[in-house]
DNA sequence: GTGGTCTAGACCACC
DNA sequence: GTGGTCTAGACCACA
C-alpha cells in the first residue's frame, strides 16, 4: 500500500499538463511555449525533466523546436492530442473500468443505461 | 500543474487498501486485522490516521471492534464492500469515464464492443 | 572548422552500432542484448547514455524490454532497421550527395554510368 | 564501437576547410591567407600541423608562398579545387553511396528520380 | 539567450 | 539483479 504519492513519471505529468493546455485551446498552434529552463524553475523541477517531456511531445509531433529560439505548438497539435488521449483511454483506462465492471458484477447494458441517463442531464 | 501528489485523504486510501484485502479474500470474516499501532508503523503513517480509517470502516460495518482485543472483519464484509465500491464506482468513476467518452468523441456502442472483446480474451 | 571530433551524439552512435549488429545478423531476434550497466562499463560511457540509446531503439521497436530481465531484439528488428537506415540515407545522406553533384558540376547520368560500372566489378 | 573520434588526419581536415573557403569564394585568388602561427592559434592546433596542410596545398598548386610575406591563393585555385574535390568525391564518397544503395535495395533510377525532384525545389 | 548532450550519483519498483 | 526516473551541474552549438 502506498500513500500520498503519484507514481506516474513527472515528465509524463508535465506532458499531460501540456496536453491539457492544448486541448483547452489555452495554447494554440504556432504559440511559443515556455523555455525549458523557465518552465523548470516555474514548476520547481529539474530542467532535464522538462526537456524529457518536451522531447517526448516533439516525437509525438505535438510541439516542434526552432534552434536557439524555443519550442512551439505544432499545427495539428489539437487533433494529435485527441488521438493520443483516445489511445491512452482505450488502452489504459477502459480495461480497468471493464475489470471493475466484472468484479462488481455490473451488467454492460446497465452501463449503457447510465450513460444515456447522464447525457439527458 | 502539480506533481507527486495524491489528493485523496490518506485515511480513505488506507480504507481502500482494506477494501482490497477483503475483496481479494485475503482478509476473511472474523479475521483479526492489524492493531492500529502496528499498522501505522508498517505503512509509516500517524496512528490517528489509521484509527480514522478503522472508524470509517466500522461505521460502514465492514469491521467491528472488541474492546481491549482489536478489530475484526465483519460477517457480511465482502458483500458490503462490493456494494460500497459499486456505489463509489457508479458515482465517482463512471461520470469521468462518460465525460472522456464524450470529449474524445467515442460512441457508447463502441465501448460495448470493446467490452465484449475484452471478455473473450 | 572543427577537428578530431565526431559531432553525432554518443547515444545515436550507440544506436548505430546496434543497428550494425542487427543488420549483420550478429544480434538475432529474441537475443538478449547487454544490460544497460554492463554495456556502459564496456564502452566507457555513462549508463544514462546507454539508456537513452536503448529507449530510442525501443521507441523504434527495434528492441523491447522485459522488466527486471533486460532488453531483447524485437522480431521485425532486421526489417525495421533496414527501413530506418533507408530513410536516414534518403533524407540525410542523399541531399549532400546531390549538393556535391551540383557543386562539382557532375551530370546525374555520369553517376548512373559510374554505378553500373561499379556493379560489374 | 568508437566514440568522439574523427579518423581523418587533422592536416587534411584543415586542407578541406581551406578548400571550402576557396569553393565558397570566401578566399579569392591573390588573397593572403592567415599566417601559419595565427591560424594554428585560431583553430587550437600545433603550427606544424597547419604548415603540413599548407605544404600539401602548395604541392597541389592551390596556394603559393612568398618568402617572408606569407601564403596566397593561387590563380587557378578555384578550378583546381573543384577537380581535386571531384576526384575525392568519385573515388571516396561515391563507392560508399553505391554500397548503401545496394545494401538497402534501392534502384539507381529511384536515385535519379529523387535527384530531379531535389533540383526542382 | 535557446536547446542538446553527457556525467555522476541517487533512489525506486519489479523480479 | 534489471530498468526507470530524477537531480545537479557541466559544456557545447547555434542565433
């Protein structure tokens, strides 16, 4: 049992935060995002950790780099973010939900009923 | 953005751990569970926090206390745990899942398909 | 002007070396490759640098990891290595070759002639 | 595997740099080039090494020496540089390119297509 | 000033 | 034992 801890790697949490900013349209394509050092100071984390998050997002083509200038939000960042989140949801979260459904003996049709109910509100 | 933090109250996290032990049948009815002091040392937490978790579970009739002896798993603990977890699941987790489904533009019938797929494995 | 220096990042040089081992069939699919620490000691480099190379290759699905055991050559490693090398060649090396061809005033048909000549040998 | 190393002799790397300066018309015929000593300090290399590069280029009639004054770019330096580079390119670089083409299973006509494509840009 | 790489050393979870 | 993450601090190239 572990307490008061978030096991997810910090660099992935940073990446998640950036995903949020993009999905909420707070950061738009072509916007310059904070420099590695500034961000690191801001969130009180080692610059290498921020760098790792940025590199991770760069590989996913969410952001791109202009040498000596900084990182910028890519053009299709919003769409790509949605796709990545969807994959994460289906591959990581849904299986847990399904496991709970089985464990707790809930019928899938009951889930559907609750979903339709929630939509009406 | 916040890091290395789990906002859920520690005593509820402890209670969750105990639910797990009961649902996994690791702790059976009439089993004596660890003393408040032992448990607190074990998980490196203040005894008061453990006591709060025990009190919480006692109120839910998951465990009961014999003065001067200790806490024991109640007879209907398994069934009650399932019900409590089911309520938690439907009230707290499902709405988030539904929110994501809508946000990511996934169809509920797709979820059902994925569920049936996962059961076949 | 720079001397006695190889600007390519060490972790990429390590990755290149691994590509070589795979292309030369010295490392076959399912082979366990050296542990991060062992390799680091062997080539006198910081373990983090080796880790970075391994992570890079893992993202490219050239190798995969089994927790607590080690890294292994992936099934399609050979084919993927060829494809990656081909991309590198076409995107990075060929443009330089073309630049030289233009700069030195060589005709592309002359290149073709030299190629056919070299094949006959 | 070897790291952080460039096997080409330093004096040849210096010569290459001078070729570059001539081909890019940065250094024109009759220009005085830096003194051996100045150049050596500038690129942090032993003066003897610079001298060797100058001697090499003098033999190729790319530069000439006026005793007590310094080294100067020869009249036909540009044309001679092109010829030397062309020979180097055809004898040293092209074979490697051809080897890669074969290894990676690329068709020579594909190369020609890519070349024409690159010229259009 | 920007990012990019590397080292050294630490601590963790999993097996 | 394995990899995985993080920190601290350094040096570099590019602009």
